[in-house]
C-alpha cells in the first residue's frame, strides 16, 4: 500500500532543500496500463502528493527540441516542463487532489494497445538487429531490412559495439521519428510539417541526409545504450519492458538525479561503459541512505 502521508512529508522536506521530484509522461502511461483499478488510482493519488506540479517534457518533446537546437554535443540548460496538454492536466490534478485522469475509454484503449504492440515489436527486433541477423516476415522484417540497408550504405554494419549501438539508434529513429510511434505524437507531427515531409521513406532519407548526428549522439543513442545493455550485459532475451526503459533513459541527460528500482539501470550504469553521467546520476533505492523524521500531515479535510 502506498502511504500518501509519506509522500506529502517527503515532498515538503525536498522542497525545503530546494529539490523537485519530476514525474514523466512515460510513468503516467505505465500507471494507466495497470489493470487493477484500485491499485491504479492509489498510484495516481500517491504521485499527486509526491511529485512537482510540472510534468517533465515527453520523450518526443525532448527529441524534437534536441534536433531544433542543432543536435549539440553539449546541451544548454533549459526548462523541463512539458508544453503538451497532458502537462496541464497533470498540473490541474496536482492542484486538486480530488481529481484524477479521465480518458475516453476507446482513446485509452488505442493508446495502451499502441504501447503494448510497440513494446512487443522492440523485444523481438532489438536482438537480431544488434546481431545483424534476419527477422521473420511482415512489418518487423520490413523495419529490420531497412535498418540493415541503411547500416550497410552508411558503413556501420560491423559487429563492433559502436556500430551495434548506431544500428539500434536507427531502429528507434525509424519507430519514433519516422513512424511517429509515441503516445503523444504532436511534437513529431509538427516537426515534419515544418520540414514539409510526410512519407515515411522520405523521412528516413531526410534523417540520413540532414540529421546524421542522431546516430552518433543525443536521445536516440541514449535509448540505444539502454537497449544494448539489456541485450549484451544481462544474458537474457529483451523483455517487453525494454521500450519503456529506453524512453525513460532519455531523461538521464536532463535530470540531476535519476531514482529508480529498475535493475536495468544499474546494469546500464555499471556494465555498459565508464560514463560519468551514469555514475553521477543513477541511484537505485537500495543504494540510498534514508533519513527519517516525524512530521504531522493533516487529513485532507483538515487542509
């Protein structure tokens, strides 16, 4: 059971220290995938009391902003608040704890099915693409063949780790940037409208010609490193949770501290590469020294 009073006290203490806990839209969608209605609402209620009222920018927002900034080697500090409608909804329900997320059932079903289908596809594609092996047939084969074709043309088709990571980055580019596979596609849709490019294959060509740095650095490389760590450093087949883990990993660049209970992030930090970014930012809860203090938290009716 999630103790909302603990969340209130923790938020008060962190606010006094000048810290903010940010929630991401990826986590919200994970919560909405919870089939148990009671557990889902408990999670939402807990989050309303623990996290800052600004929702962290979505992965698509961060990706498009990175591209628009010229794919820099070092990014300038900037605000992290989401500008999407979900961000305003989150702000509203944090301000009024009696409220919760209300979705049209059909819309919610479409979005959660998209998330499940993409997660399944990634679990099936990552290992063969990393190893340079063929994929069965249908949509997955078409995507894998496209990655292979581009990798050979751009000469990153070897089994060296850096080329494997570039191929995985290309996989995420095709799905998220070219096929607009995200839970809120408006940032990517608007990006392509600005470029006046609509067809998927034209988008792939645009990325290769105009945005080659996306397979060298930035959000997609971060996602690829997470996929690589789960493929080569754990010794088991990638799970359906891989796609969400990769989306979460984008935030490592932008957050001061990344708190998680997911063991995959420990592997990313300790096994993939001697990257100071990971050492300084990724903490699992079992690594924290927790200090406790008693605080009076009134009932909602008292406040």
